[in-house]
């Protein structure tokens, strides 16, 4: 279970290891990295609440037929140009694009247009154009845009050729669904008495601890050996990967 959790969070493990190396090698580098990390965390706390609100409003208020008509698979060139426009006038860092992109996908936008929105958000935003022109000149900015915008269209079309919208949505939902099924399976085996004998205030908390690897099947003192074996099967890496 611990090994499985490490695999699932390998990027965090790699980052933590990199910080440890930096600390052992040069404490000044470590402190600078911590300051930058804190700056990014503060930025995310300032930006992401508004992004989630916008994504929620898109999900609730905008009818699916509107999204499909303007950004769906049948929107054609109009949808491509609208996607470039949406990405180019958006504000905030690139990671703010992903919750909104997810909402658009769920409402019927094509994968190609969503890729174009994210790509335009990253490289052709109008606020960035102003700064780019200030430091590198209008000619540089114009030439870069002339070559970049067609590239966005190509990236969107190539992505949709090798990956489908359905596959992306299923992959995004798979880990959430798998975790939900696991928790449901664990709760089916626990007695539901909330007696506290396991050291947790309720069976739900005990199940969550088991799924995090903080407790094993033997934590519950009430269930029999058959139930413990069933719990071990659910909590094992092989059992956790069942779809």
C-alpha cells in the first residue's frame, strides 16, 4: 500500500527529494527554492478560487448546446477561431486554464478546441503581447504570432487525431471513481458500529485511514477473518486497480 501511494504521488516524492538534495548541497539554494515555492502557493491561492467560480458558472449557467455550437466538433473554423480568442483574452497563469478546460469538455467542447484554448492561453495572451512588444518590439511580436497561431491549430488537430474526448474524460474520472469504489468496498466490510475500538472515531474514518495506508484490515477488532481477508483483497495494489 505504501509503495502504491508513493507511485501515485511520485512527482511529490521527486520534488521532496530534490529539496532534500538542495538542502544538503547548499542551504542558500534551498531557501531560495522555498521562497519561490511559497510565492507560487500564494499566487495559486489568489487565482484559483476565482478560476473555480468561473468553471462552476460555465458548468451550471452555460447550456451544453451553446458550448457544442461554438466549440464542439461541428463548429469548424469558427470554433477554432473562437478557441484562439478565448485563450488569448484570458487572464491568469496557465494552470488556471485546466479547470475551465475540464468544464468545457464536460459541456460538449471538442478536444481539439480545448487544446487550442489551453495553448493560446499559454503563448498568445493579449496581456503578454503588450509586454512582449515593450521589450522585444512590434516586429518580433508580429512575426511570432504569425507563426504561432497556425501552430496552435495544428497541435489541436494532431491531439484529436491520437486521442479522443471520451478517452480524456474517462481517464480524468477513473481515479476518482476507483477511489470511490474502494471506499465503498471497505465500508461494506466494516460493521458500522462506530465503536472506536480501532482507534478511530468512526468506521468511515477507519476506512479512510485504511485507504491512505495508515491502518490495515486488522485495525477493526469486530469483523471476522473472512471479512479481514476481503478487506486485504480490496486494499491490495491488485485489488485497488480493478476497474
